C-alpha cells in the first residue's frame, strides 16, 4: 500500500486498487473516454484511494467544507485527480467521479486552452440559462460575451468583482426581458444571493430555488439528461464546472474528449484550487 496525504488526511492506494478502478472504467465507461481514463490511471494522473470509514468520512467532510458543491466521490490535488472509495461508494459513482475530477485537472493544468476550447459551449449554456431566467428571447451579444469573459477571469482568481459582474449581466438583458423592472431586478438579486449563499456556507442551492431549477433544466435541455444527485450552483461563477458536469452526462461528448486530451502527466496546476473565492463590492 502506498500512503498519500490528501487534504491533510492519510489515505492509501495500491496496484490492486488501481486495477479495480480500471476494471470498473472498462466495464461501465463509454468507448472513447474510458480509454483515456485508463491511460490516466496508468500515468498516475488518476488515483483511487481508500482508508478506514472514519478517515474517509473526515476527508469527505473537509472537501465539502472547502468546496460545498463538489462531487464527494473525488477531489484534486497538485495536478492529480483522486477517486475516493468509501462506505457509500458505488461502481457507477466511481467512474463518474473519475471523469469529473479529470475535467478539473485539465482545467487546472491548461486554463487558457481549456476555456478557448469550451467557450462556444459556455455561450450556448449561459445564453439558454439566462434567457430562461430573464424571460428574454434575445440579448446583447457583445455585452454577454464580455460577461462570460469576466466570469472566466474571475473564476481563475480568488475574487469576484461583484458590481462589474452584475452590471454586464444586467446590461446584456435589460432591453430584451419581458419582465417588469422590479421582476428583472429581483432575478438579478436571486443570482447574487445564490452565489453568496454557496460561498458563505457548506450547502448548495436549494433544489426548489429558481436558480437551481433552471440550471437543471438547462443541462437536461442541452445535453438530454442529468443525474438527480448531481449538485448545481458552481456554474453561476465557474464556467469549467459545466464541462465537469457534462462529462457525467455524456462521457463521449466531443468537448469532454478534447478536454481530457489536454491533460499532461506530471504537470503542476496553474490554478490555485485551495483558494476560496471572495466577493469584492465597490
């Protein structure tokens, strides 16, 4: 057994555990993505870990505290993705976690390439989502593109510059919404409060919150499905999360495969995943 300190907690991996994960991926995975995942296990970029129940629970709680909406079947550290085998692990969840965490590794290693590759999908996702939220048939494309680029820039740092973020969002839709002025403002406040609630607590968006309902609707409309236990909310300020969730819906989607292809074994992450986002208000 090989000892690893993951998020400050000792866990263990072994050749047998790696073979188990590879076997699960081979059995459950989709044709193209499973071949890439198995190679990433062999390259040491995707590592399965295990420990006694108490330690695994401690690790999962620590991850949840740092990243409230993270898929609790895995995490990343120093450019490596870890699949955590605990008491409640299932085979399907292990493979989903492997994909999800590898997308995060791709993003962390090559943020510029990752965002350039996935920008068209970001626009597609956010335009559908915000047209639903603001009950608009159109929007200002130039301002909306600036909004998404601002979102990307902030998601790579430890700060969201709140007023500019909201100003760009409002400006892109204010002339196109069918809502009243007050209704429109209420929807903007809903987004602001949803993000703040996630960042200031250990809980995700309530499933009955309109922001969450429309996120799930967007995934299901654009990608034709979504697991019921997948958390939503990070997408509101982390565009890369869209691709991570997409990987669990359609593992062989072209954007998923191209994102996985970016990963380079041994490369340290560019993004500091330990940092917590802070909201800066003027």
